[in-house]
C-alpha cells in the first residue's frame, strides 16, 4: 500500500484556496440574490407576436414576429397555418438578420456625384452621362442624398424624355420574386407605367423558369407556373425527382408531405449529379451527368410504351394521344373529312378526328366508342383526296425510338438502355431498376421552380409532361394537380406560343375546350393577384397603347426565325445597345438582381453601361447596385403591410396576409388618434378635419 505525505506548506495552500473559494462563492451568492431580487422587482417584459408572412422565398410561409418591449427579436413559424404547420426553414428564421442586422442593408438614398451636380445645374447632361459611364461598376463616386434630391434627379430625367416624346424609353424591370414583385407589377408599377406611358419587363424569367414553362405550355396546352402545382403525395406509390432537391432546398410544406410519402414506403427515383439530401433517401439514385436527364427520360418513356404500362383510358379521355395527325404535322379536323363516305353525318361544331376501332373508320373525337391509340390509316377528305394519318401516340413512339436509335449509334451499342446509361454515365442495372419503378408504380414528378438552364431544358420538361400523361398522373389521384390551371400574367404568353407555332389551328387546352372556353369555365379558380382599381391614366382616356418593347422586338425576332421570340434579356440588350426596335434610356429595377441571375452577366453589364440612367430600389447592396446611378432603400418584408394573396404552396385553400412587426403599436396609435378626435368633437373644438386624415 502506497503512503501519501502532505507537507505543512501544502496544507496552508489548500486552506487559503478553500478560503478564497468560499469568499468568492459568498460574493457570487450575494450577487445572485440581489439579481433575483432586482428581477423580481423589474416590470414584466411586454411580448407580442405579430402574424405575418415570410418573404425569403415565394412560398409565403406563415410566421410570427416576436416583439419584445417594442423591438422585433425573433421570427418563428405559425404552426396554425397549413403552409408552416411543420415549421419553417433556416432561411425563414434568419429573416431577422436580413431585415435588421444585415451589414449590407441600404439605409439612405444614394446617387452618383455627377447626377447631383447635374440637377444643381453645375454640369451639363452630356458631361454627367460621360462621368456615369466611366464610374458604373463601383461606389467610389456615390454620395448619400435625401429623398427630395433623389426624386428631383429622376423627375428631371423623366420630364426630359416626356418633352422629347420618348416616354417609352423608360421601363421598369422587376424579378419574378413572388408576392412583392407581383404586387408591385400589378399595382404601383402598372399604375405609374400607365400614367407616364412607359413599359415594364419581368427580366429574370427567361433564364430562370421560361425554359420549363415553354416545355409545359407546348405539351400540356395551357399556362403553367411551378408554385401552383400540388403533388398528391398521400396517394403516390412512387416519386421521380428531376433537377430538384425537395428535402434540402424545397418548400417546407412540400417537403414534409414529400417525407410522409417516403416514410409510408413510396419508391423514390432521384436523377441528380450530386448525392444531396433527397438522393440519400432514394430507392434508386442515378448520378446523371448534368444536362443528360433527357436521355434517361426517353428511356423511361420507351419502357412504358414497349411494355404497356401506359393508362389507355386516361390517354383516350384526357390527352390527344388518339388524334389523327396528317403528314404535315397538323391534326386532322372533322371539317376536312368526307363523312358521307363513312355513312356519318358531319359534326355540327369543331372536332378532332380519331380512328374508331369499333367501326374501323374515322370518327369525331367525342363520338368514337374506342379510339385507336396506335396505328396508321387513310381517311377520305371532302376535296376528294386521301389523307395518310397516324395517331399522335404513334408519332410520339416513332420519335422516341428514332432519338434513342441515334443515341445508340453514337455510343456504338444496340440496346437503348445501354445507350442512355452511357450518355448519362450511370449504371445500366440501376437505370433498368429505376425504369421499372417509374413504370410499374406510375411515378409522379414534383415540378419545382427553377431550371439549370441547359439548352435541352424545354425538351426535358416536355418529356416529364409526356411521361406523367402516359402514366395518368395529371389531375388524378397520386399525381400532380395544377391547382389554378392558368396564371393570368402568363395567359397572354400562352396565346403567343400558339401564334408562333401553328397559327391556323384552333388548338384546345384541357381536352374538349378552347382557350376562351377554358378561361370562362375556370375563372373562379384562376390565380389572379388582387388588384386595386388603377388610377386614371392614358389608357382610360382612349390613348394609343404604349409600345411594348418585348412585343415590338418579337415581331422582328419572328422574321429572323426565333421559335420563341420573348427573351426579355435579349430584347432589352438590343434596345439599349443597338436601339432596336427603339432606344431604351432609363431603367428602374426593383425586386431583382440581374447580374448574377442571368447566365451571361457580361451582356447584362453592357446593358447597364449603355443606359442614360439606372435606378435600383432594393433592401441591400448587391452586384447590380454597383452599376446603379441612383440607389433607393426598400423596406424589408417584416416591415411591410401587403395585399392579401393566395397561399400557393398550401395543401389547403389559404390566403396570405402580411402585417409589419410594428402593427400593434401602429393600431394603438391609431386608436389613440380616434379617441383624441372623439374628445375634440365632443368639446366643440374645430380642427379643420385633420383628425379624419389621421384615422
């Protein structure tokens, strides 16, 4: 047994240490007691939760802003709302930083020194413009100004345009940033543009979502916007995820419903170059090379067609699969057929033609008992000729087979699965397994928002739409539901797509309804931003319409062979840099940061450098504000009181209303003003009606 010896010095050190600790402990205990006493005597904090709507993305999740003693301190989910019943994302919680603690926040109006000198009459506009073109891209010559000076600069330039009959040379440019941008476009921007006579452009969509929109428009036959798609995850047996990370970068309300499907056993096929959060749950993960999703989708479509996994009743009832298509690519119309040759009366109205297997003869779409889905036929026409026709589904199969055959030839193989696997650089066995899951369990594909912007993006999303139609997963249980069917801001673009594709055919939208009929029938369900009545403007007085830059440019673009001549970026570039179809000189940007959003940032910079005046209205400094001549501070979303909007990501009907964090204080002051007004009236004092304005 080892013995331990302790010296006297050690005993003294220990005693001193214990004494010091005891003294410190006593001091700490006393301080704690005094703090507790002070805390008990201090008045309770005034904590208020203000209901609002998150503005960090387009999802419009419901939130509460906690206000303590008159100061906003925290954002938390409103779990009573369908959009945020399961919580909100980290980005939403960080809204306090974006709103109040952001070091890049714009606090005061700013302008370049040359503009201040110009408005004060110190230099000419030519000299001011020369200095502006040299300084854009940095902040060295930016100075803080008051709102009056900033507005005077803008007003002076706009008056100059008006005096020179160049009102159309000014345009608003805003992003597709959900409620904020939409409301500004629908209310304040549109009112100003109508009154002044200038234009407006949604700028980032062509490089953000339009490739996908175009694929949907020309495939599904009506306007489509991503955030109106609701996936019926509850009934889904399999999910195909393409170009999305639903779990790691999805909307909360969509993500938790997606995970409920995964937890209950839904098969999951994920096409993603990276092993992201969603891929980690996949039954089959296909790490496709970027941009090769289309090859995989074509293999899926061929597998469905070759093995009879398509839903015949759905194709006959809800798609154009049985329509007879002529050799020129146009559908055969009932008005072209010599019906007397088939002992049938000519249809009274418009109708497409199918081949009725029950009679082995052509028949109007609505009359046929069993329309053929595949086949090639000959039909007698009224002009005495014979039309050689195929069903639309036959042409689709031929097209898919031809593309996959070309792919097989490219890789020197015979099997289409092997060709697609080599093109996408994935394991062939995994590809076959994924195809079987997609076909056997009739997978549904979440659509999402943005697209990586590959050159084949429209065709990729066309393939997604076709695959969902073959599997009967559109507007059906376990599929996707286009909740509002038609987005009003895009309705006009849909008609333009038709205009620039088949001008002579009255294409229909949902089967059996023309475009106008569809709008009329579904008007109550159509997504429309609530609009305040517009202020009287030129259009209300019968003035000629303002030349729309994109429309004017599209006329020339069509002549040059553009399939889809509505690229707003290219239109603005040619207008600013080359003056075609007219010169745009002043741009006012709100709700958008185009430079990092557009693929060709140098093109955007060239646009900005060649303007007379660039105004940016934003909450923080960014890539685009560096090129601005005037920077105007915007208020962040927790401080906004916005119009009511539909809750697009809600699994149930919902209306989103945003209140500012200071709403309770505002209402208290309003009530105090009303009480003071009431006392003033009761005392018989005259106030000139000012109290009415305060209410």
